[in-house]
C-alpha cells in the first residue's frame, strides 16, 4: 500500500491513481526526461538512488504558477501528480519566462 497524506486524501488519491503514482512532468521542469520516454520516472514511495530518501508526490495544479488560494479550490481534473523537484523547477522556469510588469525601476525618476 502506498503512503498517503494526512489531509485531502479525497483529492490526492484520484490524482495519483490517474497518474499511476508517477510524476506527470513531461519536460516543463527543463529536463527532457529522455531516458523515460519524455515523462519523469519518479514514483511515489520509491527511493532515490542518489540520496536514499523517499519520493513523495503531490497533487498540484498543472500550471505551477497558480496561486495557492486558487489551487485549493481546483477540481481533481485540473491537478497533476508532481515530484517536488520537477514542480519547483517548473515554477522557477515559468516565473523567469513570465512577462515583467511595467513597475518603475530603481533608478527611474
């Protein structure tokens, strides 16, 4: 049996079952995942070979920039299974590619 979070199991479990308890990142983290047919190979409760810690997948929005307030209210169909490494990298890449606001700069007078 796979481990489960302490809260929101009714949302988390359907997302994980649909994903086959495997991270659904297909390269949005910047890694092409070439050795695993374009999809992240990390599975829930599996051990990493490098550091020996367990992988805990999370159910998070497909768009990693979705605000936490909005993410809580999303239906199961709009969530994906993410490993923490892919989710963090995907959010970082999305933030760097997002358009910059026209806020005044430090040296604009």
